[in-house]
């Protein structure tokens, strides 16, 4: 074990983690509870509980649209986009898929009412440290 750091490049839009969180209500138990009732008469569980879901998957290995923490120690800011590879790679091919990535990112933003356009899509270098 020891200190290690690595960087990789992400293309996308920078935003807060809150913008990909969504709170949904779901039934707490399996009993048939009428919607006006706050608690289940059979087991006493609240009728509905709030659940936070993420609109995107987080995975550094995943191909395709994902989200990435800009600062892994302060998980408030993210980039929604595509991982392009480690920072020592050759990125000369990236321009050929830029319009595809733009399209995917902007479509996701439209679908989820995020106020981003092509001009917000940028390249970010993310550095991760581990001890
Ligand atoms: Zn119940």
C-alpha cells in the first residue's frame, strides 16, 4: 500500500449531485392501503416512504453516459458525461465522437430538465488519490 494518484479525462457538463437525484414516493409494505391513509392499519408502517434515486449510474468502468465526481472527497459536484480514458492517452480521435457525446448528454439534460446545451459540454481532467 502507498499513495497513488491517477487522472482520467471526462467529457461532459459540470453540475451538482442534486441535479441527478430524484425523490420518489413508494409504498412501504405489501398490504392494500387506501391512498388517504397515512399508516397501514395492518402493520403500522407509513403508507408511503420517500426514496432517493439517481437518474444515472455511477461507474468509472462503464461505457456510455455516466456521472463522475469532480472531487471524490466532497461528493457534491459531478460531471455528467463520458469517460474518455486515462490522461496519458492519445485524444486525437475524440473529436470524431464529440457530436455523438454532445447529443447524448444534451438529450439526457432535456429529458431531465437540466439547463445545459452543447456549449456547456467540456473536457475535464479528474484526479483521484488513494492511500
Ligand atoms: Zn402493512
